[in-house]
C-alpha cells in the first residue's frame, strides 16, 4: 500500500462516491440467490487510494463470477453483490457504515482497510459475531475473535525485501529510515525494517520519523544523506513520490527500498527510468509472469490486471488486488463451510488444514505479537524495478523468517512503544 495525495474525484466514479454504494451483477441468473459482501472503506479523501481501487477490483471479480453463473455453496447457487460504504477514514462514519452494512444491507462479511476505523467497530462487531477483515493485522487483539487478515500482513512481509537485498547486494552495510510517525503504518513498518536490518547485519545509522505536516522533504533527505548510507529505506511512507524526487535531485546513488511504490510510472516521469531502476519494494503488477507459477492462489492474475487497467487505467494500486484476494478467500471458505453465514465461514477459513495464502505457503500467525493467530502469512514477492517495470525477483518465506527471528521483531516493536502482548 502507498498513499498518494490526489483528487480522487477525478477518478472514474461520479462526484457522489457517497456512503452506501453497491454494484449489481451484470447478468442476474433468476434461479440464483444473492449473497452480499460489504466494504467499509475510504473512497474519498486522502485515504481513497487505499480503498477505492479495491472496490473496483472486487466489482470486476463479482461481475466475472456472476457472468459465469455464480458460485455453488452447498446445493445453492449464489450471485455476489458488493455493497460499499465510504467512511473517508473517519471513525464515526466507520461505525455508522459498519452498522448500515450489517443491519440494513445484511452483508455476510465486511472488508476494511485497517487502523483506527477498524478499532472503532471492533466492540460492536464482536458482539454481532460478524466476520470482518483487515489489511493491517496489528488491528488484531486477544479479544477480536471475528477479525482476520487473510491477504496483506503489513508490515511483516517487509523482511523479505531486506533479506533479498542483503544477499544480492552484500556491500550495502548501512541504512537510514525515513517515514511518517503514525503508529498504524509508519512506526509498525519502521520497527519491522529495523528488525530485518539487524538480522541481515545492516546497521541503521539514522531514523527520521516525521509528521504529516511536512511539505518540504529536502531538509529531511539531506540530513539523513549526510550519514552517507548505502541504503535509503522509506518503510511504509505516505510520501514516496516527494522522497524519491529529493533523492534524485540530491544525487543519491545507493540502494532504495520501500514497502510500496504505487504510481511508480509517475515517479519515473518526475525523475528518470535509470534512477528508479533497482528500487526494491513488495507489491507486484499483476501482469507479472511470475504470478503464473504454481502455488499462486489468485485466478488469472494477468486477465484481472488487463480488465482493471482497461476500466480504470490510472487507478491501479496495491489494494486493487488485495481486497479481491480477500473475497476469493471468503468464497473458498463459504464453499468449504457449505454456508454463507459469517460464523460458519470463519470456522471453515480458520480450520482449513492447508490455508490458501495468495502467494502460497499459508499459515496462521499473530499470537506472538497481537494475541491471536488470526493473520495468514505465507510467501511474499520481492519486487524490483527493471527497465521501468515492476518485476518479481523471487518469493521469500515470511513464516520461516518469523520462526527464526520473531524475538528480534518483538524487541523493535516494543522499543517503539507499539502494542504487543
């Protein structure tokens, strides 16, 4: 995920992406029942890039499934209807939207982005036993029995990029970290990168955790570059583009690593292809040939990528495929349960002997940090820009890293005063 501050009202939706929108199946099969899946997400405002593309992706998946005749659960056929509510990343609106989706729309699952908006709905969701998903597993608590993270396990997958960097660029021995100082994204990610750098034998020589009021990144970048680092790490920064611009203008020629690099074509346009080449991050384009390998649990990634970019050519981001991946996980759980009811589907998802993580190798984890094994971790791709295009270099095993190094991770989380058990 990455944040880009743009006017999302220019996207291919009308100016009224307002509370409570839905997409109806293109072809409705008269004999089919309809199951509603809720999305309580930001679709306007600064957080829209982490919500709206996911709605578009889920609409594509639902329409494809419905055109093909729906899904068979037990002996019944169902069409999927996506019902979305725009909370604009406001906690009060998030509670309002969650209750509307559950009580009025009668959805069977609610997908959410994460952070404070999830925390605001958890008490009510727990009482209602409503299956809820998040892209931030740090939302999980010892009491959040109905909250799961089945796709993105931010920020633990970031260890794979550091591991790959250390093996392929052994001369890079020092790093600096620059990112936003929020507990939900920036601090979680910075702690994880510090742990990964420690394990890899890379020394962190400076860390700059800045607020959201920064408009000029030149002083921040010049300050950390004065330490002459081999590696510049942006963790999960909301400000990847201006940071990359400053690195370019200040002549940095070391390695760059980031959680995300959404809209990298715009970064190339503002810098150069040669400068951006070699940047390491964690989120692939879905036309990547490596997604055709065995073990990828996402139907026809390239076809999905083509449909998305045709319908929404300027709106692709990491969440464009993450929410659909969560939807596919729900579909498999419902089939295994023989039911669409939230508690039955949750039981089937958590009870699967070989849970299907999107990139393969799924395993439930999380009690070590958050109190419950409600986060599905597995392989995660290491992505590098090559000739101006994101390409998967290889998949790395997140559970294996955690088995060896989770104590180091917990240590750095605690050092940043982040919630752990």
